[in-house]
C-alpha cells in the first residue's frame, strides 16, 4: 500500500506543477507587459519634464529694467504688489549677469565681493548673506548700459 500512496502523492504533485506552470506563465506575461508599460511611462515622464524645463527657461522674465533702481523697496515689491518679494536664485543671478554682459569679476567688483563668491552663488554652492540680497537685486534690475557705466570708472 505504501507504493500506491507514494505514486498517488507523486501524481498529485505532477498535476499541481503542470497547472501552476500555466498560471505562472500567464503571470510572467502580465508582469512583462506591466514592466514595458512602466518603462514607456517613465520615458514619457522624462520627456515631459524636460519639456517643462525648456518652457520654464523660455518664459520671459518680467521687465525689471524699467523699474527705477533707486530704492530697495521697488525691487522687493515689483509692479507695486506689497507682500510679494523678489527672491534671490542662483539661476536668476547667472542669467541676469549674462544679460548685463558682465563677467563674474566685474559683478564681484560692483557688489564688493570676491569673484569666487559670485561663482559659488551662481553654482548654488552658497547663498549670499541676507544683508547683500537687496544690493544684488538692485544691481540685477539695472539696464545693460547703466551696469557697464558703473563698471567703467572702477576699471584699473
């Protein structure tokens, strides 16, 4: 009787493996389809993120050159909206410096800091002290001619 019981157990195990094989195959197919779909969605997300970044760079900044550079309050609240501050960002400093046609060294001379500080601010490695931010924002609000005129007298 033991051989009958053993052969019955073996047959049950064989049938179970056979049925599981079919089910596992279906699960593998489903899993593969889901993985490929996830990969496609990741590619689509990456493309959309790069498109958003490009559009963010293309978006024109508000015309701050038209603002008078006389007071820090006019820079802190553009277009007369109280409660809305202009915030210092590394990217803005870099683009505005390029727009003004100034080198990092010239910008540093105008602000009374080292060119290394300008480089660190632009690369995001450091942030300027809070006491320097209004002066930086005033300088960034200048027009190209006015900024170059301020640099010329200080040139050796």
